[in-house]
C-alpha cells in the first residue's frame, strides 16, 4: 500500500446526546443564578449605598454617563400609558367604521399617538372577530334548528 492511499476508517457510534436531547431535561432550578452573577453580588453586598452615592456625586460633577444613569432610575422611560378615548359601542361588525373613525379622529387631534392607535386597532380587531364569531355561531344554531324541525 502506498503513502498516497488513504484508508477510510469507519466512525464508531458517538456517545454524544441525540438531537433534541439535553443532559438535564428538567433544566436549571427556578431562581438559580450563574456563578459569575453570584460572585458579583457577593462583591457588591454592602456597597450599594456607597456606589449610589458615588454615582450621584459624579453626576453632579458633570459626568454625563452617571447623570444619564441617575435620571433613568429617577424617571424611567414610560412603557405604556392609559388611553382615554370615547368610542361608539361595537355590537356588530357593521359598527367597525364608526369605531375606527373615532380612533383616526383622536390621532388627528393629537389625543393618541399613531403607535397607540395601532395598538388600539389590534384590540378593536380582536373584539370584532369575537363579535363576528358569536354572530356566526347564533346563525348556524338557527339554521340547524330550522333544518332539524
């Protein structure tokens, strides 16, 4: 046999995990923390007040990063706000144009932001589907009663 000839060796079956199988199907215990997180928390124990005071002093001294950090803690960016808008009742899908028209008018007046209107539109659509489904169910029940009679 020459040096140029390569012999293919058959691979032995692997003892690795099968696809989709993990070593611990139950996963980590609830509330468990990574070793690094635990080490950092241990280092910071008892230092929170001093570190906060230092950050405030730095912010007062003109450190913009420290100032931003302090302001974000004092006045966090709001995620959502309650939306107060008068909407006409929507008891059937035929009422949908009046409801969406009211939402569009609120956006035009500046009472709602476009993103708030979009979120509200999703709620209106879900309500419309529910009303429509209930109406269809009633109509089918009526048809079944008349057909069965």
